[in-house]
C-alpha cells in the first residue's frame, strides 16, 4: 500500500522535511533512488541527457561501493547526489544508533547535504540524530532531509508501465519532487515512463533541475 500523492497530514507531522520546492516556477525535480545500478542508471543518464535535464540521485552506499564507475558517471553528468543509507534501512524498525552509523557509512561515499530515508520511513528521533551528527559533515553544514510529493510507483511490479506514467503527469505541479527508482525491480516501468514524462513536461515548458 502506498500513496502516489503525499498527504498534507504527513507534511504537517514532518514540517522540517523537504516535500516540494517553490510552486511559483515551472520547475520539476526528478529524483532516482536505490542506484547506482549498471545499465539501469546508464539508461536514466542517457534519457536525461537527451532532454537536457538534471536530476538528483539518492544512492545506496553498498551500490556505490559495488559500481563506482557508474557512480562517477552520475557525478560527471552534473547531477546532484544524495545519501540513501548504506544498506537501505527502514527507519521505523531500525535502532537509532544503527541507522545513524549506516547513514554515516554511506556519507563517506556521497559527501552530500541531501538525505532521503529509504521507504520514506524515519522516526523523529532519527531526524534529530542525523541533524546533530551528520549536519556538520555536509558541504554547507546543514543536512536537508528530502521526501517527495509525487511517487511514480515504478517499484510496484503489479503496476502497468503506462499507469506509472499517468501517476506522474496527473499529480505533478510546479515545484514537485518526483520519485523514480534506478533499480532492476523498477526498470520495466521506469523505461516506459521516464521518457514520456520528460517529453510531456518539456512540451509544457517545464525545466528539470537537481535539488
């Protein structure tokens, strides 16, 4: 069970987290979780380049360690990098110190002020811990914990690829932060939806920027 559009109640409960950017400008923020993965991440990079689009990649530290060449290509293409923990931990069922240390381990690779909790599940005590212990390690000494307001659903193996595309175009507005996944599990739906999303919003006059 998941919600394509993030509910206002969640935004109210976690006001310090970033859910969307300015609604006044025609800019969209594509994000890709769980990479880098050979071929899948490369497909994303090639597709983004075709539309002169920039994005943000929330990377799993273990995948960076396994595929450093793919990770370097993401950075060399001018996209933003975010921390997604080293082992894709679910915050709600993970002890706080374990969660913190796993995130710090990933930070050794990402060196970013952007963090996204896997599954979007994080306890308030973990938010406090990350801000206290990780903020000073970021480039601007301030950690940004990034959520989203549109979830494509590309990770859902029961979702038709065309439905993934419609999830995005139906719910996206100015300043939306959209979640895709550059993972093997998501690839069938990602491969269908991403080029169509880029083409649709380019035609509407939108720009695609990194966070």
